[in-house]
């Protein structure tokens, strides 16, 4: 489980066996868990245990770091 970014209490990471899927990140904070696609567009797959405000924070965080997150994905999965 490569951890790629920790900010504002959110941890963004990959599962190492998901390289066959399009680029995405998993997010956790406390009891909250989520998955956001990075391509073809930034889009929430699911977000359990996050408030609406936290979901907005996650989206902003991903937009701010989208290039870095995609670079990390492609580097890790060697695409």
C-alpha cells in the first residue's frame, strides 16, 4: 500500500494490486474511506464516512496535486 500524500489529516494511497485499473487514489481519514479516479477526469467513485465538507476538501486536494498523483501512479505501476 504505497502512501503518496498525507495532508490535512487525509492519507492518499494506492493498493499495489490495482495496476490494471485506470489511475486512481484511495483516501482515508479516521473512519472515512474513499476512492477517486484521476483519469479520464477527477471523479469520486465512493466516499464512506466523510462529511460533505470533507468530500469537498478531498476534491480540492486532488485537484491541487493531480499531476503529482498521476506521476506517482504511472511510476509505481510502470506505465
